[in-house]
């Protein structure tokens, strides 16, 4: 494990200001009607804030390569889970009966 990492205070202040700006951007974006892009904009801002926190406050920037690979694997896993969730959500409201099978699925008529 490496020694203590000394980061200048101005870096922490800059990251803090960037996080404040991104938080305000999140609030402002929530007041806009962006249609189907609301989720995309919110996730983009959230990933930006998360990246700043992980990179600077958790000192991943000066960590070993193994730590960086582990964090990238975690992000890949998160993206994979989000993709599976989106796949499930997008196919949830499909119709039950396929079109064009009307005669094959109806009961036979009685000849009385």
C-alpha cells in the first residue's frame, strides 16, 4: 500500500465547486421537460459527480493499477445490471397474443 497522499487544498476546493455546480445543474435539469431524455441527462450528471468523488476524494487517481481495474470492473458490472434492467423494462408491456394467429387460437365452432 502506498503512503499518505497529499493533495493541494485548491484541488479539493475546485472539486467541491464543481460538485456544487453539478448539483445545481441536476436541480435545473429536473425543472425542464426533456421528454424521454430526462433519465439520460440525470444519469449523465450523476455519473459525472460520482467520477469526481471517486477520482479525487477516494484517491483513486493515485492508487495502484489493481485498484483502478477493480473499480472499472465494478462500473462495468453496474452498467451490465442497468442494461438488463432496461431490457426487462422495455419489453414489459408487449401484447400477449401475437397478431395473425386468430384462427389458430380460437375454439372450434360446434355443429349443432
